[in-house]
């Protein structure tokens, strides 16, 4: 089973994670003292999750000059989906050659005046084996935090993509706060994204964060209803047989608003900004329903003051046609309408 199949086989729910918006509350400003304001992430797109750039360019449709197209299209950040665990040796040391490639990607992103989010994306391991995940995740952030201490101040860290599976809220809170401690030891002002469990109930109330760290902000991923957004997905025996399904009735919109309201209420109570780190619809869905859904989700997030990132630039769910080197116009009209 390839990486895409593994990813979606274990992530059929909603997920929450922490991220950064350009919002500061009075209490936060006092707690941070002279700390810089978090960046305004705005609109973004996920990149490089399943690209061979890390292996030296084999099966690598993403071109670094695509970052120029991303910026010109109106995006202001990219979420770099990095599977760091597979580049570790038996002692969990990261491959220096791969790290240099990561340096180069971050620098190219920054050169286009885009904000880079470095997302540790090994969901499949962390949802399956909590012990293995904990050792590798702490080793990853020990090395990454030290490498980027004092460098790339616009770089944002995301602790882990979509924790869940065998993890309980208690186990995740413990691991998350250990990783935050590792990061803060060398990066005290770095914006950080961290996650709530990836389950349908969205247990955001269970998330435990250090109250004095106001450079942590919350993100969630939205693919509900999963039968609609994943219809026709060939890697799933279930979803490959589903479709065509429509979306956009008043009841469909009501359910989405209710999901968003749950996050909004928690955010306002806890004074934590929100980042919608992933949303998308697989290309087998009816075209009009797909664009209707994407437009509704993106505009809803913007009305609530949330930054967002579309899943994803290329491969499946793609907003960009790598063969033609051009955007898919119907998706771009839904994500970034003319005049906005």
C-alpha cells in the first residue's frame, strides 16, 4: 500500500491541530511581552507530501518554480508535508542530505514571500504505534528545533499531522507537551501548530496547552461528510464504490456550520486562533458539487477569521495540473474567486 493509501485508510474523520493566525488578544500580548506577533497565514496550499524531491528527484512532479505560481495565484503560505521518520537511521538520526534538501525548499518558499509551515506528517506510524511514534517524534523535533534555532523566523512548526488511532487524548497531550518543551528550549518564539485527536467527535475540549505559551494556535482538517469528499477514491474498497454524490442542500450547509461553530466557540473561550490546515474533495465527485463544497468551506473559514490550506497542490485532490503546468480553473475559482 502506497503512502497515499495508508494516509487515507487511517484518517476518515475530522482532525484538529494547532496553527498560527495574525490575531492577538490583550491577554496574549501581555503574556508574550516583546514576542513578535504570529504571522498572518491567510490562504495556503499543501505541497510535497508524496513527491520524490526528498529522495533526490525521482517521481518528483513538483518543481520549485511552481512556488512562483502559488504566490501569483493569491496564496500566502504553503504547508510542507514532510515524512521525516523514513529518513531516520536506527538511532533516529535524520539524514543530513535530506535535511539540506529541506533547507533548500524552505529558502525557496521564503524567497517567494510565502510563509512555510513544516508539518511532520507520519500519521500512519503515529496512529498505529504510540511508543514508536513518541521516540521518533521527540527525536525529530530535537534535531529540527536545534537546526533552525535562530534561523528562518517566518518558518512555522507543526508538531504532528492528525494524531489519533491508538492514541488517547491523555497520551497525545503528554507527547505534545514534551515536544513543545523540546521546541521551546531552542525556539522560544517560534509559531507552533499542534493537534487534537483525529476523531469525528473533535474533542477540542480535551486539548491541554501551556497557558503561558500564546504562540500556539489551533487548526483542524475538514473532510465531512467523508462519503462525499472521498467518493470514488481508488485506494479505499469502500469509497471506490461510492458516487456520484451531490452536496449543497440547506441541511448539508447546516451540518458544516455546526461543526465550525464548535471550533469557533472553543476558540473564542480559550482565545486561541484557528487554522483550517486541510480540506478538499477527491476528483471523482461531480464537478459542480465539488466546487460548491470548496467554496462554502473556504468562505466559511474566512468569515470566521481563520487561515486555511487546501489539500493539495498536485497528485490527487489536485488544484494544479503538473503535466500542463496550469491551475485547474474550477478549483481556483472556488478557492480564490476573482476580486477577493
